[in-house]
C-alpha cells in the first residue's frame, strides 16, 4: 500500500505571493503552516527590506507569532550580526510579556547595537506591558538606566506616573535617573519628588532636582534650594546659585551672601552674579510702582 506524500510548498512561489499581499491576509495559510520555523524565518528575512512598516508588522505576526522562543535562540546563537538584529526587530512586532522580558534582558547586552535594537523594539510594544517590567528592572539595578530611560520616555504618561509612585523605593543612583526622565518629559507633577530630592543630601540627586526647579520655575522652593547648597560640591553650588538667580526671589539674598566667601573661585563668581540679578529684579520692581 502506497502512502501519498504531501507536496512541500514552493518557497519561491510563497515569497512572490507574500510580496503581492498586504501581509495581513496571506495567499494560503495552509501552505505557510507546513513550513518549518527556519523556513518562515528565511521568508521574513527575504521580505523585511521590501515592505513598509505596517506591512512588516503584519508579515512578522503572520509568520512568526508562535516562534518567540525560536527568535530568542536566533539572537543568542546566530553568528551573523544581521540575523540577530533582524530577530530583535521581529520581536518588536510580537507584543507579549515573554517578548518584553527578552528585550529588557538585551538592554544590558555587551553589544551596543543589540542594546539599541532592543530599545527600538521595546518602543513598539504596548506601554502596559513594558512600563511595569522596565521600572522593576531599574529598581533592582538589572538594566542599564540610560537605555531603560530612552524607552520609558517613549512610553508616555503611564511611565511618568509609575516613576512618581515608585520614586521613594529607588536607590539613589536610580532616583537621579528618574528625576532626569521627569525633567526630560517636562512633567510638572514631579514637584513633591523634587522637594524630597532637594533634602536628600546626595549631590547627583540634588543636581537633577535643581534642573527641575529651573525648568518649571518652582519659585516657592527657593528656601529648599538655598538650604541644600552648603556642603555640596562646587558644581552643585554653582548650579544652585544660577537657579536662585533665575527664580529672582530677592528674599534669598541673605542665604546667598555667605557664598561670596566660598573656597571655590567659580562659586564666588556665581554668587556675585546671582546677587546682581536679584538686585536688578528689585530695581525693576521699584521702577514699576
């Protein structure tokens, strides 16, 4: 008794058919299901450069939606850099917690290009999947803050609100990065966090908080700004004096005067300039009466 062998799909013919399709509706899903993961991967690689962004997404989901572990293995084992980068790009089009976990892990890869590709792929994932995982990784120092921050900035309000919630739990170095992200996102809701930061006694955190005060013109925080400067490194003192000058609150003059005798020449200069700005502000107010 003879058993009929099923004819294998024609690889080149499938490629042509997929090129003509929009990717969302394949010419013959049955044929595609008969392909091995490696064959589907070869199809994707051949078609990726020839398709628009939306069509690429549809193609990847059509061919590789069930092959996340296969892509993970490609990234880990492939000797070809382009294969690794293409596999990471494909993961970006497959939204899932498993995908996010893989991509977040790649943010600390020793290959900078892999890090960049992973960051780009994470930006294509839904914020509801990315933000909790990435924030947790930052809190546990399990990811490079610079790369994680780049992704979180693209996640919008959900990322910013989550940062505000978890800020007290973070390590000092992570708090500084969180403050930097809030400033870059221009989120004025960071004011309570800025107050905490100005009282931290940590130079890096204080410096980021001063950036926020200057950006959002939190002029009612001038006592906290003036009070945090003694004992700080010269660079933080100088930045704080510049911020006080920008705020233009003349009541701060008595707090600034001692810095005219600071051991650092640059700090003494910034204190003098700050006092001059405050004097000019007072003169303008008197002329306006």
